[in-house]
């Protein structure tokens, strides 16, 4: 049935009005509700407070110091690392070592540092031995900490210079060294503390020290060799005790960037 012209006109007007309303609604600007401002968050610690990195120096074709009894430094550091691992594991730590044998092709200092930096250890301990001096020598990096107006923790997009990666952690390293020295002194072991450019200390992004065993002087007899098992056991017990206390004292690290090895030697 065909509608009348009047009805058709009314229908056409109604459709046109509905279309105009729809267009008007669509064309209205969208109201943007303000987003809440992001709240600043404290840096998240990347330190694994139950993990210790041990780095027995030398190995393979690099024997280190040769002692008068033909003992090699690489063997002393490996034996000390094994005793330390046992003591630390018993104290609830997880221990990662850069070597647990004497490979023919050992890691380079840079590779050892890379291994350490991946662990985010609460303490990195580099192990050495020497025929000079007496007792236990503790060394930290000679690098200076960042100045107050310097960003100690650059963003992930800014590479940290490889040769100064330790700078951001060096204050912690000094405190760690003081704790270790105090524990060794309580264990009646003579201690000498200082700073030295020992590899790979400067490349480590964790609280880091080098522990060097020297002969232990005896007033009534010959010096005790750094290879002596009882001597190493005493040192290991003192270091473990200090590291147990240190695990609860270490401050958060917020470093997320990896050090750049450009210019590394």
C-alpha cells in the first residue's frame, strides 16, 4: 500500500532529525579524565642477600706466585675457595665461584667480572696469596665514589664505564672490608688493609674486596704457609661470621645498566 504524500513528508523529516542528532552526538568532543600522577618508588634492590661470589685468582697456565716449598698461588686460592664455600653454604649462603678446578683455559679477568656482575651478589671476594708480609691482607678498589651531584646509578640506556664499574659500590666495599678486618682481628689473625688496582675489582658492580693470604708469623717457629689447612680454616670461619652479619647490613643497589667494556684492557 502506497503512503500519502503528507505521511511520506513526515516520515522523511523524522529520519532527517534522527540523523542530525546522531551526528551531533558523534561530533561531541570526548571528555578526558585526568590521570593520577605516578607515585615515585624507591629503588628496588638488585642485591641477592644470600649469594656470595668467590673468585680464586689465577689458574691454568697462570700459576701466580710460586712459594719456597714450590706451592703455587693458584692452588692455594682454589683450596681456600673450597673451604670458604663449605663454611658459607653451612651458614645458609648460595656460593658461585668463577672456577672450582684448574682448567687449562681459565676465564680472563674481564670474563670473571662478567660472571660476578650477573650474580648480583651481596659480596664479591677475590682470593689471592702472597709470600710477602704476614697475616691476611684486605684490599679494596682505588676508585673514588661518585660526587654528590653525580648520578651514581645511571639509567639502563647509559652504559657504565667498564674500568670504573666499581665506583658506585666502593663505599659499600669499604664498609665490607672493615667488617671482615674486625672479624679476622677477633680471630687473632693479623690484618693489613689497603687499596690496590687488583683485577677485576674495578670492574665489579657489587660490594667487593680482595683477600690475600700471607704467611702467618710464629714467634717460636717457622711461618705458617698460606697453604696450611688449619690457617685457611681459621680465615674461612672469620670471613663467614662477618659475611653473615653483612648480609643484613648491605644497602640496596639500584644499578640496572651493564658496564660498557669500551676501552677495556
